[in-house]
C-alpha cells in the first residue's frame, strides 16, 4: 500500500508519500480501502512531536476516515466486503489501506458519503458529548463557546441551540465571528480587553456553561460563568491553562469539568448510537455538512501546510484526488479545532 509518512518530526516538508508494507488483518478486525481521510490539528501536533504517536518510524499519522471493506478478519460478524465504514479513532489512517477493530467500525448510512463522514465524525462526536454529557445543555441556558469559528465551535453552537439554549460566541477575527453568527450565535465577540464583562452583561450576570478549548482563556471563561454555573475545559490549543484556585470555586459555587471524547466512546454500541444521533442531526438540518477541501493523499504535505496557515475560510479550493486513491479531507470542520 501507499502511505503519507515521516521519519522525523518537523514541518510539512518531513512528510512523504511512499510505498509501505500492507497491514495485517487480525481476528476481530476489518480492512478498508480508504476513500477519505480526516485531517485535524492533532495530526500537525503529532507531526511536530507534540503528541504521542502509535508505532515507530516511519510514522503514519491520522486517526479518522472512511472507506470500503476489502478484508474481513476471523470472528467478524455483521460486516461484509464492500460495506462502507467510517471511524474516528483508529491510528495509521493516512494510508490507502487501514485495519480497523470491529468495535471502532461505524457503518455509514446510504445518505452519508465518505467525505462527509471523514469531515464530521470526530468533531461532531466531540460537540455531541460536550452538550449531552460534560454539561447537559437545557432550554433557557445561555452558553459561552470559545473558538467558535472552528469546526467544533460551530457544531457546539448548533447543537446547543437545538436544545433550546442561547449562545455567546468568542472568536479572534471578524471573519470567524461571522461564521459563528451564521451558525446561530446570538452574539459574537472578539478577544478585546474586558470581554468577560461584556459576556456577563449579555447573559444577565453570567452564562450557565462555558466551553473552553483554548486553555489560556480558562480563568476569563470561568469569570464569565454565573454562580452555580459550569466551565467545561476540553483543550489547550492557545497554551496551557492556568491553575484554578479551589477557594474561588467554593466561594462562587462554580464547577469545572474536564472532557475527553474517548471516555465516552467506550464500546461499539456507544459509537453506533452516538454516530446515528449525529447523522440524524445532519439529516434534520440541526448541523450542516461542513465545507471541505480535498487533497490527494500524495499531496498530504500541501494539505498540512494549508491547514496550518489557518486560511480555509478565506477561500475555498478543491484539489482533485487521484482516481481510486483516498483523499485527505480538510476544511472549516477541521481547521480550527480548539483554536482562536
């Protein structure tokens, strides 16, 4: 098979597209011919050496994608050759073939294409658990969403509104604030001095819940939460979060909750039920299929560079994939996960 690999950490230039050994298909696994592969900022962090990578050099990054079943391991039932499968948490995804454990395989309905699955599953399932599990958003809540112009941010806005909440969005540029407003945010603010005061004013004393994936904004987000409110922290894209004084939490009756998707995707049934709710939200128009760009896997270095310069919302382009080769999917749904 072919894969996008790197032998050392660094910039996009360390990536190369070359032939590598085909993966095995152990019992309880299936193998996919990849048709679309999701690209996230996490893949950039892995390429740079900031995140732990599975395996050893030459490294193959990527954890999300969709394809067709070309091999079925012993003991696998309910999946046949030719089935369309997506996944959100399987390593070595930047390849023409990927071996997937049965428990992580998500069959795709006929109305969900490969590219839509690769562009939606990871960030959609993230936004879903945040509004359902980390804090159950209720009708009448006021919600603060950091990094609201990014993929998770826009999905959070839409899912919170669908549950009857009003959203105040934070984003670093007017363009990203416009994306948040288009997603339904009642207000979209920039990070100018005094923004927590503005949030408290707009929310009559503070929001019920703040979602913070930026990290360095954590204390400001916490100050924008009302008494008996909740802060959900699920990323540190802007830098490490400062320490929180427990006395402040006690004296102001506030709660801080951490969040990690993998603590909720605990078995195959969870993956299937959560993915189906996500697909249903897409069908119902609650969320939208993200705008995407596609790159041939052999152009993966260009895809990384394009993602890293955070310019997706400035101009839409499409790079044609090689016929019968997977495409790397990139776009607003991926470009700013947890970024300002």
